[in-house]
C-alpha cells in the first residue's frame, strides 16, 4: 500500500527549512502532499494562490510531490487525499510543546492518522516564514532563506524588493 504523507502549513512563504523537510519526507514516504492552508485568521502576506505557486515552483523537480490548497480541518483533508501520515517540522524546543499538542489533537480527531516530526538540517533550523516576511518588508537579503524559484517569483510580484 502506498504511503502518502501530508505536510500542512501556511507556507507564507515556503522557505528552505520547509523545502528541507519535504526532501527528508520523500526519503520516507511514497508521496508527499504539500497542503497549503488558507489560514485567513493568520492574515498571510501572500494570497493562497501565490503561496501555492511558490510551493509548486519550489517542488517542481519532484514527481512524488503534489501541492494543494485547503480550507478545512487538516485531518479531514488528509482523509480526502488518502494520506495516513501528517508531517510536522520541529526547529527548536520552543516548537515542541505546540506541535505535540497539535499532534494529540489531530490524533483525537482521527486515530488512524499518525503524526511524524522531522527536523530540518541545522543550517535551516532558524528559518521561519515570519522571519522571511520581516526581511522582505525591509528589503533584507533572503537568498539564503528561500528556494531560488520562490525568491524569483516573489521578485516578479513586485510586492517587495529583494537583494
């Protein structure tokens, strides 16, 4: 049976840390679905369509990665795409408590879906989308934080000036 993993997140924007988790997940699972959450309550800088495009651009070389937007409970979305595993990234101890609670919540909603926690490489452990958004607002250097394809796409949108 094919092991399909769902990697949900806001991805505002997708970073090298996210990309590293996707690559690691591909080593463990047959297919990885990057599930871009609408997350309107988080007031993302980029639209859902832009965030989906960023993720598709970053993952275009992988035929076992699909990128899909969603706007419902993660476990319900996982069931709808036949995913039995949720991927969550852990960068630091500060992420652990929140991610553990979320994993328990998801398991209480559907105990047939497992959560697997992956850590990015140390060089990407400090990267977060919020750090990237702050740098973008102030025209800071982001080339070491974003996949090349994503940085190019952001540059084309003229939302921010990148270095």
